[in-house]
């Protein structure tokens, strides 16, 4: 049966998610399509979700904290994180169940643990920048990856404190008022704020001898946070597109039950970037 998958959000015309998932669907010859659906409110997705052909969706901001209203159930992890980025449809013949899940955390977890394996070093300190829906997934990923001391910084202190309190029954988060008040150098840094709200200089004194820096923002690909980290020889960096791919692999498996064709899905983005570069050079972007 033909199925329609979507990404729900606002200001997402640049999203590369359709490129990633359609490449995976085509590899297996599945009669599935994945498209962008923009709306100011999550209510603008109601008709698509109600459709018999609705197969599932990625959910991005500003809808991650509101989409639960369309879910029959949520995974324990999604409930704990308090943000849903994946809708999964299960049809048992009698009824259709829509489950809300979160693959942002699992995508980040895979990246952090793979880096630990590669470097043969278990990080003990982590920092998350920002306190929105993505930051909750980042904090949980650090906790699951065995990071002992987790710091959170956000422009609005009260928002960060609310996030800390939401997790206090599971693990401890230390909220700091500013980067200057960080008591130790983090070994993992995860940025969850738009790149255009940051500058390279604000991160210049953040990095110690070695570590892993991840930025979930991917417009532009090279962010001020990543640039600052790259000035330090012992630091590895991961772009927002790599994070997007990592969580998309988990989504693909949840939706199809099939192993994601990782190289093919990744190569589709490389090809898309090449096309965008050509168009830009021709003055069409």
C-alpha cells in the first residue's frame, strides 16, 4: 500500500529530510513518499495524520512539544524527554495506533558512544547549550552514554531550570548562568540553538585538550560553535546534517522494519549539496 510520510514544522523549506528518506525508500522499492509540510500550528497537520495513507512523520520545531495531542500513545523515552520528533503508525486491522517517539536522543547517543569507542575514552563531563526540545534529547543522550557531570546553559536561566527539574528524578543536571561560569572543561559539547544566534568568540575559551563537539543546527553547515572547536587539535566535530542522518536511520527502521541503507541515504545529501552549489554558482539561489 502506498504511504505518505512528512516532516512537520515551520520554516523548513530547506529541510534535507525528504532527500534522506526518499533515497532509502527508493533503495528498497517501497511505494512511499516523503514530503515537507509547513504549518504555523500543529493543528495544520490534522488532515494528513487522519489520512488512510499516512505512514508516519518527522516532527521539528515548533511542533515537538505539541504533537502529542495526535498520539494514541508515547514511548517512555518520549514522555521522559517531553518532546516528540517521530510519529509511527501501527495498524492491527481493527484500529490504527499513532505512537510518538524520539529519535533525536538515540541519534546523538550513537554518535557519542561511537566516538568513545574510537578514542577509547569515556567522557565524564558534558555541556548542552540551549534549553528547547532538542536540548532535552541531548541531555538524555549524554546521561545514557554514561556522562557523569552534565551542565546546561541557556540565555533564559528559568527555562534551563525547568528542564533540569523535569529530569531530576532520573539524573542530575547542573544549570550554569553563563559559559564563563562553567567550573570545568567539558569533554562533550552539544549545541541546540540556531547558528545565527551565536558567535565564534563566545565559545573560544570553552574547549580543553580533547573532546567531541556536536552542533544540531545545520543551516549553515559550518556553525560558529564548530569553527571554535576546530581551533583545538584534540577536538572532533559533528555537523547538524550528521546528527540528522543518525536519527533518520532510527526513524527509517521504526517506519519500515528494514535496516536503513546508510551509505545511500548519506550519499543522497552529498549529491543534493552538489546540486545546490551548482545552482548557487549560477546565481539561482
